[in-house]
C-alpha cells in the first residue's frame, strides 16, 4: 500500500507541475508553515502510545491518554495560527487568499490529529491493514482531487481544499475501522508516562519532522515561491521513495518493544540486521537511477519547466537512504528506552542541519555574504544532516546492544559502484537524449545488473529468491 500511495502522489505531482505553476509553491509554503506549528501536537506522544500498546498496557488508557494530549495541543495549534493571522492583519500583510489557505490547513491539521489517535492505536496493535488503508485513502482522495483541480487550473484556494477533503474522508474511514475495538474513554492515567517519554525524544521527533517543513520555509524566505515549487517537487519524490521504510517502522516499534519486555537482545539484533539488509537491498536500485538521472527523470515526468529540481532530486538520494536507516535505528532505541543518548544525537543533528540551511541557502543575510546555493543548498543541508544522524544512531546502537549497522553493508556499497559504472557507460555509448522508453530501459538494466551482482556477492541467495517466488507459481492445496 505504501508503494500505491507513493505512485498516486507522484502522478498528482506530475499534474501539479504541468498545470498549476507558481501557485503550487504558494500552497506548499503555507502548508509547510501550519505543519511546522502542528509539530507541537506530536513531540513523541504518538510513539509513546504505540510503544505502550506494544508493551500490552491497558488499551483504553493508552488511547484515552493520547486523545486528551492531542486535544490540548490542538487548541494550542489553533491559538498560535490564529494569532499569527492577527499579526499579519495588524501589519497589513494579510490577504484574503493567505487567510483562506491558512485557515484551511489549520482545519486540516485539527482533523489530522484526531485521525492519528486511531492510526496510532492500529499501529500499536500491529493492525497494519487498517492503518495502511486509512493513510492510503487520504493520499488517494487528496491526489485525485489535485489532479482534477490542477487540470481545471483552479486557484490555489480550491487546490488547497483537496487536502481538507482527503483528511476528512480518512477520518470517517478510521472511525469505522475503530468501532470493532469497542474503545471507551477512561481516565487518562498514562499522561505522566507519555510526558516522561516525550521529555527524552521530543527534540528528536520534533526536529526530524520540522525539517520536512523548515527546508521549504527557508527556501521560501530566501528564494521565493517559484523555488519553493521546484524544491517541493523534488522533495515530494524523495519522500515518496521513503514510504517503504516508514511502513516498516510502524511494525518494528511494537516488535522491538515486545522483545525488550522479554529482555531478548539477541532477537533485537537479528531483527535490526535483517531490517537494514533487506530495506537497503530494496531501495538502492531506485536510488542509483535517481542519483544518476535525476534531471532526466524530472524533465520526463514533471516537464521542462521543473528542470531545476533535477539536481536537487539527485542530491537527495543521500537523504532518502539515511532517512530510512535513521527510522529503523530510532525504533530500536525507543524500544530499549535509550532516550537520553537519542536526545543528544538529535540535538546535534538539528543544530548542524539548521546551521547548514542558513549557510548554504541564502546568498546573504544582511551584510553577511553566504554560499547562496539556493534549493541545492537546502538539499545538501538535509542530506548531510540525516547522514550524520544515521552515523550517530548507529554508534549508540553499538554501545547499547553491541550492534551498529548490517555488518556486510560494504558488499552493497561495492554493488552500487559497479552498477553505477555500467549505467554510465551504457548512457554514454548508446543514449543521446533520454526519453521515457530509454529511462525504463535504464531502470530495468539497473535492476537486472543489481540482482545478478547481489547473487554473486551473496547478498541474496538462490534459496531466498525461490522462497519469494514460490507463492507466485504454486497454489496452496485445498
């Protein structure tokens, strides 16, 4: 379902880039602003609820505690956003369009927060089907409306309403799925436990999520809404590529927590190693093609007008890989309550990334001359920050459970280098100007060469391939 979600979102992005123009950047700028403020409603509370349910604590108490916290923090969100609109009004900068868009996204996040209380319950119970369907439904409805509204070339306000309609549909669907659990509200006795968990992880979770909005906001502040559109297009593709990792994270935290409750460190090490190995194997072929042919991909799918996003997309392959690996390590550290070390690492990660954003993106701040790389600077900042974070979390994992990263990852690095060389040689000798057919050929060639080399280097075995393919060619006897 994560793949379907990413595909639908990518198709919507294609239509937006071709038919909407600069208004796409305007929408993304204000969506990012309200989303940045909405971070106050998470700060680790979602993960605390999932962890508590995974540890078999009272289900009603877990959900009731999260619901109370989300309600209170949503009130804070509304006060801050409405207060900011009041400030814009007093200085004469508030237009009808800005007011309508901001209020629409405020309502979007209020409904989003209510929906995610139920999604966290699904994740904690390992009810992946319900969780995935709810999240996928929002993406499908929103993206379908984006496609229609973009093709009809409606204004940015109607375009933004697609998000509100999508999350409203997901909310009602989540309510239907939640009914069989026979939840009833009880005294929220776990608020103190959630707050204790939040103190250690709030900075990390908040800053990791904030950077999905802060980079766009920084680009908008120093480069303008047109560049926000370019950057958002590349970032949209990048985050779509990380959906596999996010889906796996929803399963890992409850499983790691269950193993930790049994003090089974050996199983945790095995699960961590397998998660890193197989996730890496799955995403690296895609990342190779994106890194080498980012500009071609953007031009083919998003149009010539979005060509500046191509180099950004190539740079962000480092972010995509690091982001997924950070997610896997994070679930382990949450489960073993290694929160102090995680907080320190997240503080360093946040400080470095934010500093890089303000050094690499603007050409100057007042009299101070800076690098001025613009959207490329934002991509480099995010990528370097997440790579550093991955390395720090790997070190913390080694200290606490004597395991860093998948020990044979060097084999995958060698495979990546060899596959890249093959693709570059083929591109230079046989391809003059990349089109869709040739891009598909390159992608298939990458997959075949990668699979062959993975077998040669024993990253995958014939037995593993047979185990995967067996259900496709053999029916179970009745």
